[in-house]
C-alpha cells in the first residue's frame, strides 16, 4: 500500500475524531439523556462565532451559485425526502441528507500557516434511510472535506460523500441522479423539477425565534418528480413518487433557550405544499416559535407565522412512540386557521427513529381531515 495513502487515512480519521469532540462539546443534554442531540449541536454557540458569517435580512439569492456550499457559515445541509410507492403499491419513504459542519471559519483557516492540499476546516456527515410500514433502515457516513472524499462542486452540480452522490446534468439542481448504497439497502433515483425555488421566511431569511436573534438562509423545492429503483434484502424494485429538497445554512440555528424542533413537509390534495415547524423551548418558560409557508408549483406562496401564540397555528401531539433513542410524538393534530387547514398527521412507521451518531426521528407521514396528502416529519431534541 502506498505510504502516502496510509497517511491520508490517518489524517482523515483524526478529523473524524475532532468532529466527534466538537459535537460532544457543543451538545448540552438533559440529565436523563446520554446521547448527542441535533438540537444541541445546532443551538450551542461556538467560542469562535465572530469568525463566522452571520445571517442577515435582505440577502439576494443567486442560483445556481447558492446551491453550492457556503463555507464561512458554521452549518449547512442539502436535505431530500420523498414519498413513493413500488409497482405493487407498497408505500415507502426515503431520506438523504448531506450536512456540512465547519470546525473553523473558512477565512480563518486560509490565514493559517499550515495550508496544504489536505488542510480543511470543513467536515461532512451524510444520512440515508428507507422506510416502509414495517421496517426502517438508516445509515450514515462521515468525512473531512476534500474533492476526492466529500465535496460540493459546480460543473455539473454535485454533492457527494464517497459513493453517496447527487449528480445533476448541469450547474442547476435538476435533472439529477441520486445514488446511495449501504450494506442493507440502496437506491438509484432520477429527480426532475421545473418549478421555481421557494424562499422560506422573508425572501429566504428564516428567523428561528420571536426576537430574530437566530436565523438561517432557507429555500426549498417541494415539487420534485421521482423515479428509479430501490434494493432491499437483495431484491431490486422500481419506484415512482414525489420528493422535497430543503437547503439551509447558518452559523447558529437555535437559541440556547430552545431544545429542538418538530418539522413537517406536506403535499396537500389541492396540489399545494405546506412547510411548517415549531421550535420548542428548553423549559415551560420559553414559548414555542412557529413558522409556516403554503406553496404552489407556479412559484407563488404565502407565509404563515405565529411567533409566540396559537392564534393561527396549533400543533398538538396525539400519540407517542417509545424507541431506542427516546420517546417521540408520531401523531399530531395540526390546524392553521388562516388557511382553513385542520388535519391529522400519522407516521407511516412510528419506529422511524434514526439511531445514528446524532439521534433524531425522521419518516414519511400521511394526513387526513380538511385535506389529505402525504409528506415527511422530523422530530429532534427529545
């Protein structure tokens, strides 16, 4: 074996250890929990916050440039969820996410004396899952940032970590191929969309607290057509469905007083899409923060925000599921008075917890009530 390759392997392992230490130091957990937390990681400010870029209102998005990474922000993700079915009619969900986590601000890294081809301030973590009514399988990969390992590049637009890859035909997001292979499952999907991007919040400036102390740049593509194949237990099946991509970046997503979030992406039977989330306080003294947007494939949409009250948005857990990672609310009543929406949300598989380095719950959902439809739910901080 080439000695230089051994050195590169050792360096890569060292960076993974550093990421684990960063995660451990960033997370503040309830006394009853010994696991890491997505909410804790994204909510705890870094001692080097002044080195990172901050999110401010008035940012002008530019595509395709903003599909790429923003290395001077602390955290970022490319987040795809999809509801689909096999030729036999079985309902399934898939998730693919690539996270970018900065160990130091990119401009600070460039000012160091030890820049080499392998020097990087960026770490990547990818999650993948496939969910049916009776089975939920999840996997993850970590890597230091490097063009040969984990990277986001422009021509064609590519997001990759090892052989988990989103590869477009052009510099835009679509058409694209998404390929993920693990020891237990794999999928190879074709993704297409002609719909305009949807800017969440105030033209993409998505605040996460009533005082706007923290925010992200956030845009979505809720109208994606999907086809391809999945493989489970060595058996390949054709699938079709609809997918949703979320893009966010920030240097702090939550305040220290917030514990986690409940996030929903829903396609309704009137061909609209609904994104809604609540950010929960760490204790009863901190009220939840709510935000939502109703979207249409032609590009229009309207924001629905109830900062600290339930005057418009009401979210009530109906049932809870105990998992190895904790107890999660997997059925909800969601009402939005201004949109005449009153729906019951149910998980396809209540046991869709993600038993990874940073545990959370993520899985496909169905809705009934004033509207019917399907979508995805993410629950963190439990």
